[in-house]
C-alpha cells in the first residue's frame, strides 16, 4: 500500500509539473489568428459553462413566459365561464318571462272579445299593493283598465306614462270588485284589506259558498269583464246579519307576477281570437 501511494503521489506531481510547463508554454505560444494558446484553452474550458448559462437563462425566460401565458389563459377561461353563466341566466329569465307572458295571454284570451296589451313587471311595492309595468310606447291604455296575469285578475291601472303604467292590486285597501260565486247564485263585492287578503261584502246568507271555492268577476261594476278569476274562499261564517262573513285570498300573488295582459277594449264580433 505504501508503494502504491508513493507511486500515485509521484504520478500526480509529474502531471502537475507537466500541466504547469504546458501552461507556461501556452502563455508564450500564439495561434495563427494571433491569440495565445492559453487563452484559446481557457475559452474552450469556459464555453460549456457559457452554453449552460445561456440554456438556463433561456429556460427561465421560457418558464416565465409559459407561466404568464397560463395565467392569461386561466383568466380568459374564467371570463368565458362567467359570460356563459350570464348567458344561461339571461336565457332562464327570458324563458320565465315568456312562460309568464303565455299564461297571462291565456287569461286574456279567455275573456270574450277583449283586446289587450302585454306588459312586463318592473317593480313591486308589496306594502302599498302597487305594481309598475313596462308597456309599448304609445300603447292605448287608459286609467282603470283591468290587468290580468297567470291565474286571474291582478287589479286595475291607476296611472299611465309613455312606456309604463302603475297597477293597483285587488288586495290594496279600498280596492273593490263585483264578484259572483262559482254557481252564479251569489253576488257581492270583494274588497282588499292588504297583504293579498280579501273580504267579501254583501254576499247573502242564502249563497251556497264553500271554503276553497273560486270567486270570479261578475261584470256588474262595469269596470272588470265577467268571468275573470279573482280569489279563493278561505273562510265562511254565518252571523245574525243578512250577509255572510267571507274571507278569501287573491288567486294572483303580486310578488310572483312577471308579465301581465292589460285589457284595453272590445274586439269586433267578427274575427277570431288572436293566437
């Protein structure tokens, strides 16, 4: 082991001396292009390191650019998802409005020989029982015109502007509608007492009215056409008075109204109902 270590040490010393001599020579010998051989050797030694640094720099630049592109694509994707969700929401709203319009038209078309304008609910004041409705600009709508929606009668127009009108619901205190019972044998006046609740006045004790029965307009008040659904009876009570004490709920919940048909006049007898 001693001889091998001695031999290895001698070889290393010889190698170092040789490298030193070669370096000294390289410092004195010039290449054909005028550069020192030693400088040329150093350039060759450093070139792989330069390549590695350049490659690393390019790799970092590519990585940064890739991360930025990924971030941009992620933001674009998020925006596209938001836009798609907005489109879906608008479609849902339009479908709901279209269905509400169809249902309102069904009620209007069931009223014989009546013309109407379609409106869309813009604002509800449930406390005051008011509904603001958008209408076509210049539509021929007059004060006190009957307003119907899906299910039946909503109320009447109390104010009109160019492209909107204000509707007073049946449940508004002071509002009144002439009604009849389902069999047509009982007649009375239904009045609003607020929050969708109604009371029936002047319905005689002989009237065959039951809980859950549908009350409709009679047309006797000259304001609302006959046979429009108005309310369902919630309670019936007899007293010593000549009239029954009846409570009812409006068939149309104003909080759910999205589209309405405003009855504007009478169609000629000739011609078919609009489809």
